[in-house]
């Protein structure tokens, strides 16, 4: 078993006790909620006549069902309007802080918590959303949970969990031009598989991560869940502290120095023991595109869809399904695949640095004829910062639509949906069947810069040709 890792330290510090089942009762320092997984949880509390135990430890925003074109209330979608009203009422009744549309801080839950300084090293964080692993970029242990567990945290501020094993994933070296954090995590998932991380927490380490900014680290940790890991994290360092200092909820003055000293103490020990270690060379990672219906079905942009015999036997059945669904054949180059829709946004790649990289590609160029391309900032603060830098103008002049903050087409629980058999170049995190709103729609995952390149070329293309 692992020993001396950040995961072990944070887990032990937050352990309330061991339950008769053998599960750990773990205290949750920060609980994030949104409009999709919380209404039923609050209803269950009311049925049991229970109160929210520590309302000051829960923070809410609205993101999944938010329209990104017209946010006037009431929403045109009556179900979406009912969901936001339920969240508004539940937060008001339980004295929970809620960052609503127009507050200046609304946005995707995994974007706003870091930018507000709510997410900090050494915390345990839970949210009724799979991609809560994003917060691990700060050296936090962050779990996505289900609705019944949202209820448990509201009622008790604890979760019953099995302790995970810890796998250290080292990536060393400098990424080549045109290769981004999104390519790093797609490459890791491609290598280890979507089930490779089951039962593990992933510790991302090595010189490549040391060179990444916080938003790049968040992109990688965000998709740890797509590799089967329950959470992923990076040990905090100077990059972490520089990002946090001065943010709304970050410690101030003398408390800041105390906090940094404590954050340093929880880092994985130099002689920490891991259950498994995997090492990658950054120089071997290229711009990566998914070709199939799971995030591990990825290839380099200049590679071809794999032949069945090139795959492990247990991966061939899902590959055959992917060939049929995606209308791709073994040996077909992924480069040149025609695109219908290009989406830049999501909790994976909707932050300011993502928009800057995409804007570099869009500047002075134009979206290809017939392509629908749009950019959705991850939060109201990201939108404001992007507009202050003129990124909105760059995108609009290039033929992209500039939208309001929200989850948008990542999961399409809003008006942003694929139609029929449309194929999307997407900077989001999942390429499952029907994920982007159409039961027959197709998704190719890639970095924001690669999505911008696809928009301009009208097909999957190598971003390095436009750099």
C-alpha cells in the first residue's frame, strides 16, 4: 500500500472513523453543488426532516442547463427554468452561497471554485459531477459523487469511501510546439485505458507537470476520471501558490504564510511509496485526437484508425462498435476527417489560457464555409477577462460565435446540441455515443487549438501547420 503520499496524508487528516463495513468515514472540507444533482438530494433531506449541517461549507452555481445564447429568465426550456428555480430556493432556504447568473462569478463549477480561491491544497472536495477531479490540480483530493452522496454530505459533511491505491504517473521533458495539456492526458488515457485507473488515485508528477501552469494541470486532473481513476492530483508548489495568492477566499496576511507552510508539509515525501509507477516521455506525445466512442480510443493526428489486430483482444469488441458508429474504417487516416461543428469550452478547456491558445490560431483566419464554430467561456470572470484582451473580437472576426458561460455542448443539457449525424471537433472530455445531444452525433476530442484548426480547415488538421 502507498505510504507518505499527499493522498495518504490528506486522507488520514480527514478520517473521522472506520465504519463497521470497513469503509472510511471521510470529512469533506468543501462541497460544490449545481442544479442537476442537488434537487433530489435536498428533497431527501426534507423527507427525513434533516438540515444542512454546515451550510458555510457548501457553495453553489448553475452551469449544466444554462443556455449560452439567450440567458433571459424565464428560460425557454421549462425544465431548465424549474431546475434553476429549485437551486435558488434550496440555497435560500439553507443559507448556502449561490453564484447565480449575473453575479459576476457564475460559471462551470470546476472553473469558478479555483478562480475564487475556494479550492486549496490539502482539502477534501466533493461535487455531484464526475469531473470534480479537476480540483486535484491544487493538491486537493476531490471526488465526483452521486445524488445520494450529495445528500450525505449536506446532512453530515462526510462520505463513506474505500481508500484508494495510488499510482504515480510521471511525465518528463518539454512538450513540443502544438502539444498541450489536453494531448498529455489523452495520451495517458490512450496508453493506460479507460479502466486502467479503477481503484486508484493518480498522482501526476515529473518535469512536464512542473512546467505547466495551474490551468493546464486542471485540464489533466479533470480527465483523470476518464482513465478510470477516482481522483487525480498534482503536488502543490510555487505555481500553485502564485495562482492562489490574492484570490477571494485565499488566506490573507499572516494566515497566508501559515497556509503555505502547511501546504508544503502535505506534499508527497521524497521517499513516498506508491502502489504503481508509470513513466512517460513528453517528447513522444503528439497532438492527439479521439477516433472512437471512449476517451482511450485516441491516436496522433498523423496516425490512422487502428486495425483490430493492433489492439488488445479485450479492446476489439468496442473498437468494432466504434468503427460502425463513427463511420470510420481501420487504417483510415484521422487527418482529413470532415467536421460539422467545432466547440471550444467545457470544464476541461474553457479557461482563459485555453481561449488564448485557440485565439492564436483563429487570428487573421476564418472558419471554413459550412462549419458551425462557437466559443463558450467557462465563467463570467473568464468571459470578462477574454473580452478585456479582445479575444471575443478575434473569434468573431474569424467567424466563431461568442457565447455566455455554461457547460454548453459538453453534455448538451441545454440548447447547444449536435443534430443527427453531425460530427464535432470538441475540446470537452467525453466522446460517448449521444454525449453532445444527438443520439447519432459523433465527437472527436482534441485540444482547443486543434479545434480552432479544424474550424478553419473544415476537417481534422494538424495545429502545427498553422503555428
